C-alpha cells in the first residue's frame, strides 16, 4: 500500500507501489523523467528565443515550461498517470498546432519530430484507442496546413517568427533524446515484462504440477477413505448383524414380559450403535453426492412406532414423559417413499430430544396437513423441554461434527453429525427444517413432507395373514447360504428354521459354486466378503453355468459393506438384489418372496 504523499514530495519511489503492474510502473517512470527532460529543454529554448526577440516562441516555451512543472507536481503529489498523460498530450497537440499555424506558419523537421513524439507517447502511455485519437489530432492539422500552403491559401495578419540555427539544433537534439529515451525505456520495460511473464509461466507450470499431485493425492486419499469406511462398516455391521438378528429371533419366540423388556433394551442399544455407524457412512455418501432415495411401500404408523419404541424406554429411564401422537387419518394408509431416510431424520431428532432433556417431556407428533387422495402432506414435529439452543448457535448446530458448545459435547457426547445429516437429507428432497428454541425451556423441530399414497388399506387381518404366510410360504424352498462367519451362519440357520427351511451352508464362494454345480437350489443368499473366492466372483461363475436353470437362479447379496457404488457392483456381478446387514427378518422374507414369485 502506497504511503500518503506530501505536497513537497519529489521522490518517484513514493509514487510507485507494489500493487501497480510492471508496465504501469514503467509508464510512471517515463512521465517522471520525461517531464524533467521537457522542463529543461523548454527552459533552454525559452532563453534562446527570448534573447532573439522571438516573443511568440518565447511565450510558447514559457507556457510549456510552466505546464510541465505543474504536471510534474501533480504526478508526485496526487499521482494519476493517466490524467497527467492526457493533459500532457493535449498541451503538446495545442502547442504543435499553434507553432505551425501562428508562430512559425511553417512545417519543419522540429514540428515533424514533435508529431512523432506525440504519436509514440500516446500509444505507449494510453494504448491503441487514445494513441490513434491523438495521432489524428496532430497529423490532420499538419496535412491540412500543407495542402493550404501548397495552394497559397493560408494567410494571416501575424508575422511569423524565425528560428536560428542554434535554436533549431537545440530543438532537434532535445527531440532526438526524448524519442530515444521513450523507445529505450519502453523496450527495456517490455523485455523485463516478457521475462517476468516467462518466469510466471514457469512458476504457473510448477504450481500446476503441484496441483496435479495434490489432486492425485486427494483422490487417492478419498479412495482410501472409502475403502476404510467400507472395511470398518463390514467389521462393525457383521457382529451387529448377529446381535440384532438374535434379538429379533428371541423376540419372535414369545419371551416372558421381563425378558421382552431386556430384549427391547438390547435391540435398542444395538440399533443405536447401528445408527451412529450409519450416520458416518451416510454423511460420506451425502457429501459425495451419491446418495439415492428409494421409493418403496411402507406403513408410517408402524415405522414411527419402531423409531420411537427404544426412545420411549430411554426416556422412561430418565424419568421423562414421552408422547407419540399420530393422526388417525394416517393409520390405514400405505405410503410410498424412503422409510430408511425418514427413519434417519426422525431418529436423530428424537434421539437429540431425549438426550438433551433432563426433566419434563418429549412429544413426537405426526399430523396430516393436507390429503389429496393420492398424495398426503405430513408434518413431523419433535418437541422437548430440554436445555434449549442459543439464538447465535442456531445455524452452527447443523454443521457437521459440531455441537452447540464444547461443554455440550463433553456432557452429552455424540458424533455431532445427527443434525447435519438431518438437514442435508431434507435439502436433497427439497425440504427444510424449522427450529424454535428457548434457553432452559426447550426446542421444537419440524418439517413437512409430501408422500404419495397407495389406494390399498392396511388392516390387522392382512398383517396377521402375512405373519402366518411366513410360516408356510418358504417351507419347500432349497436355499444355499454362502457365509464364512460362524456366528452369522448360526443366525441364518435359526432364522430360516423359523420358516421351516434347512439351508445348505457354503463357507466361501468357491464352495458355493461347487454346490451349484452338483445340486439344485431355488435361491442363494450370498455374502460378499469371503475367503478363497468372494461373492462377486462366485456370482459371476454361477451366471456362466451351462444349465440355464442354475445360471438364472436368484441371488441375494447379504452385505455389511457401505461402499457408495455397492449397488452397481452387485448389479454388474449379475445378482438380483441385496439386503444390508443387520437386516430385519421381514425385510429378508419380502426380498426372497418377491424373487421367488418371478421364477
């Protein structure tokens, strides 16, 4: 930044600044030294013509000398090189025309030199447009004068001045020096500018190379992160599959009331851990823009009861009142949407409400705002009497890995991803979340969602009928289970035995292919990560079999992986679909039933 200049400043170093381009600095230097040279020359000419009695030329030289001094002070006090250049060129043009038409009434080598200086100076200082304008302003009057002189039409009443040989020499000498200085100065400036440009190009090439390496490193880091998340997902979900699966099996076995309560707590804790894992993995998918929303049938009432079931127990443990209210008009409807993402949003909001409320109540309300027969606008509202949120922190709570304060993080724990995921999931569907909160009184989160509705009606009889169907529908099926984890093998045996199925177990992909070669199966449940041969390769080998029946057998991938492109890889391997571990028994049953119905 240039320092403030005083009136008595004469230093060019204070006029120049680092913010100016190299070319602009060269222009300022040219003005600074050029004005000094013109001042000295005009002073010398003034003395020469004055003592010769050539008053018109003396007045002209004096005016030029005074104007140059003023412009020099403008440049060193309030520097604006463009304005100074324009004023100097206008003065030069006027003086040149006045010398030709009044003082000398003649065109000689000096006037030609001045025209050339004005043309060169105009182009170098102000660019092509103004250079052309000042060139025409100087050349046209000179040419016009030559035409009038040629036809002897130019006559005025003022007697022209005559300049002697000494004055002519001084003028020519000064003009030559000025022309040489202008060309030399700008030639040097352009050479330096080209060198600087060449250096900048080399530096830019080096930066581009570094940038390419950084991008490559970032891409490798992203790939490594995805691989790490996939591996960690598999390692965490695999034991969770056993915990949640066994809990579901025990719940299906009509446990005693106290046992059922224990199982509910166990199941809630496992689902809570699964929700944390899903938060981290799904946030990665959201940030990468590869999250895909499903559009499947679901029962909203059943979904809300499942979401709030575990939270009710947690709330009661803390001595809180928990109230779930669902509009009666929503109870007998079949909705289409993504129940998994709705679960994530509501689960996180309810979990926060219970977590940050030490006394009082938590309300979850699901109301019908508008029913248009085939579409219903549903309002989800979660309210609590918890610690509340400061107005200043309203926006930051939706940032990833952020809680309202460090004290909040230490006291209540958590990943800080819940509300960030809630906001992003809603935004991806074109929805927004509303928040109202008062410190020490509580908070209220709400959002509206439009859901398509089926004309089918849910009844208890239909639900019971589905449960009874599960007991008999799969009895005659021959199922091949490819699974290497012994705990999951035991879980699958117990679960399938509930449906009166005795499965064949293959401990790896290679064994699964061998079983298919020598036996017949109606469906294959294929784990993806197995020793010897993984599930993808095994599915490819099965699809290549000569027997069309064996080659087209339905294959369901059972995967604990969370890779973003897992669906694409499963499809490329020729599998018919997948069920994520941990899975609900009904989810697996429905997937098997739908595939068997197609064969």
